[in-house]
C-alpha cells in the first residue's frame, strides 16, 4: 500500500495516490512490500514499468519511470 508520496517524486508524477495497493509490476503479481523492494534493484533508475494498482475497488495501470534512489 502506498503510505507516502514525495510531491516531486516519480510515483506522484505517475499518478499514484495514497492508499493505492500495488498488485503487479509489468504484468507480474507483486507479493507484498519485500517483493516490490526487490524489484527496485540498484540498476533500475530510469527504467519505465507498468504498475497494476488497486484503488477504490477498481484496478488500473500506471506507467512509472523509476527515479534515482536518495543517498540518505
């Protein structure tokens, strides 16, 4: 579940909302937060992925361009 968003970050730019549940990554099921974090590997910055999102009982896809990871 999306718990926070940076106003200037890629998730907000892609259209994710607080409370969205990410259910897939490029068509493959996401099995919880650890699975999602694993997919955000060190070489993924700049890549575009399609996230399947559940919001308000509906499913939608959003395209996200992965940003650089913060240093802190």
